[in-house]
C-alpha cells in the first residue's frame, strides 16, 4: 500500500459528542499549531449525533479556517469507537492522528509521536500516561486512576501485553496502518482502543508507546461504572472475535 503523494501529510480526526463548549477553542488551537508546521494537513471532525450546537460551532470556524476542516455526521449517537473509525476511514492524510476533543493530550505532543514513525521504527505511535517519563500536569481523581490501572491489568492479560496505557485518546497511524486496522474494527464503545492495538499486533505492525504531557479534563464523558463494565466486555469480545476468525489474517 502506498500513500497518495497529493494527499496531505497529516489528518487530525476529532470525535465530538455534545462538545459545543470545548470544540471551538480546541479547533482553534489545533489549527494554530498545524498552520505553523511545514507539512500539509487536514482536520476531520466527526459529530456523533450531538444534541447541542457542536456542528454549528465547527461549521462557523471551518468557513474561515486556514486549513481544510471537514465535518462528518454519524446517523445517530453511535459511540466513540464508531466515531473514530468513521473519521479515520474518511481521512486522506499520509498519517492520521485521532485526538480527544478536550485536548487532554496537548496537540503539541504530536511531534513526539511523529518521531518513531518518521524514523521508520513504528507504524503506530500512541500517547501514554503510564510511563515513568509521562508528565501528568493534572491527574484524574484517585478512583478513576485505580479503575484505569485495574482495566489495564486485564487488558495486558487478555489482549495487549506490554502496553502501559491503551486508553489515552491520542494515537497516530501511518496510512498503511489505517487501511490494515480500521476496516476490521468492530467495537463502537470506549473499549475500541484495545481492539485497535490488538489488530495492529495481529497485522505485525510495530507500536511505539510514547510518554506525553497530559492534563485531566473534569468534563470526561466516560462513566466510571457503566462504561467500565462495557469496556471490560469489549475486551472479552475482542478475544471472542479473534477465536471465531472474524479478524483478517496477518498481512503477507
């Protein structure tokens, strides 16, 4: 698989559900950062059935944006996994990053993820809060941190060993990796990150886990009980799908 030389160097995909209050400042910040880079870029925002003015805010800014900003719509509220998959498959960049709308991982940390990919050391680079070098400027509440650690232990045993943090919402893929992974993603909820990394490993893609600067957003949409149970079930489904042969076999 080869990238289209006419395609932008980078696509930034941002899933958005009822983000009218945050998407404007976040979009402005991403645009400012990308405009200062030497490479070409596009931004793809996917509206996940928002009931507030998320779409109107994006549309207004897109009209005067110095870079291409595309707004996609899900048919209804489908979940973060579905939304990210929609945006990544619609993106056209030679590399594609998905980032949470709150920019808990600042967009400036992208440079850290690009390094191993540019060096030919990885096809997937993921931001991590779980490494010794990671800088957590504002931590999650204690109960959320403990739940996250417990979930990660389960993930290491059942799906993706050796990854300290699978859930940070800031992940970069080469175009080849996008085409090998996302068409086969089945998980629509918050557990989709685990499936992406499982599929990457299954395809023989190299994953670089990168320590980053991270700032907790108190307006997180992840429910500590309901979504935690759903994520655990998602991990079990990944193992079940693999056992049933639902995933594509490793590339030749």
